[in-house]
C-alpha cells in the first residue's frame, strides 16, 4: 500500500471539515469584513485648551464616552483619541479639577475620524472670606446698631477679571444678595446693617450658616463656600470719665471700666469734635491698647470746643463693640 494515500485522505477530510465549519460560523461582528453587518470603524481625535488666548493646552483632562463606558486622558499637548468606534453619534464629557465640566456631542463617520477642539472654562472660586461684626451703642437712637462686614477674595483659573459677581446668602433668613467690587483686584465686599435682614434679630446670626459663591463672564458658577460668623460681642464697654459734658483741660485722661468678655480684647479711644451745628467731626484715635489698660491720655492738645468720645473693644477676629458716646468740654 502506498503510504502517501492515507495522508492525502486525512488532509482532504480535514480541509473539507474546516471549510464546512467556516461556512457555518456566524458573521455577526461589525468589524468582520465578511459580515453583512460590517461597518468600517471610526475614530475621535481632539485637543483641549484653556478658553482664552494663548489657549494653553490642558493635560490630564478626563474625556469620557459614557454610553461606551470608556475614557481617555489628555496628554501634555492637550490631545486625546479614541479608535475602533462604531460609526454614530457620541455624547462626550470633559472633566478637569480646575475647570467647568463640559459636554458636547460628536458624529463619528465610518472609516474616518471626527475631530474636535474644546476650550474649557476655568472655575470661578471663593478663595477666602472675612466676616466682621460691629455692635454700636447709642444714646440716640436708643436701640443699638449692628453691622456685618463681608469681604471675599476670589480666584479664577482664567484670571480674576473673568469673575463677574459674588453671591452672598443666609439660607435660614431667605437673604440673598450680590457683593460689590472692592478697591483691590479680586476683592468683593458687602456692608449690611441689621435692618437689611427682614426683621431677623441680628444677635441670632452668630453660628448661623452663611454661604458664598462666584460666577464668571460665561455664566458659570463655582462651588458654594460655607462659613459662619465667628463671634458677635453682645455687651458694650462702659466709660467712666470724662462724661456728662464735664469740663477738662486740653490733655484729658480717658478712663473706663474693665471689660470682661471671657476672651482677650484690645481697647481703642476715638475722639470727635462737635461743630456749631452739633455735627461730629473725627479728631483722633488712640493706639490699640491691651485689655489690662484702663486709661489713656491724649498727647495732642485739644482745642477749646465741645467733644464726645467712644471706647471700642476688638477681638482677634476683628469683631467690635462700641460704647455709648460720652460728652465733654475743653476750655
């Protein structure tokens, strides 16, 4: 028997078997050129930069195709790419820490690449907030006056000029307003007297949640900055002398009672002169004095006239309480 014949028979049988198997294999892969479902794959190629010139490329931006549950990350040149995509319409989400999340939609053609250039908007941000309360006592009007000073420092990855406004809210009081632009770049300010809060008792503001956030020229808003008033000095310092329109010499000594607030404070004397129409005009202030100091003498002689003075106490946060006015005469 010829030894070649069994080998030929085996090869013929194997090839016939494989041919039938290949004929029977399902062709349901869209990337299989033999499939009736075959579609040439597409790609996405893109770049991500900042919104404003010089359009700096942004690295480490997460670029996500949520429906495909895949993502890419931009390189140092701000570039990203997706390949082997089924042709169609793709929602795309761009996320980076210091930028506003951006979404768009790309059409991926068969056998070609969809290209895109995305310019992300930097997030506006509240960097810091300073809150100062003032409690001011008066003889007239009888009711004490309370004041809240708000100062906010803002940042924006596109630059401070891109910030458009800063919103200030007291949620429990339904208080909502915009701060005004301060004199220094990136500073926004607000000055609010107690009657601005719709009848809510100002002393109850201590510990109440406050929040701020800033918006930019594109209409995007940053995250809320949550804060609260650190302290409101409810009691007021008490003046001893001079008072009651007492007559003193041109270098008077100002005396007051010890102010026991339970925390350390600094004292300050402010002197005002009353003109012929009884309109006060500021004259001078003392330096800030330690809480153990209970008197101070002016070193600058006061001209003959009618005066009044006040004593203020200030804590380490800048909160202030001011005494009632004490009148005196200099002859």
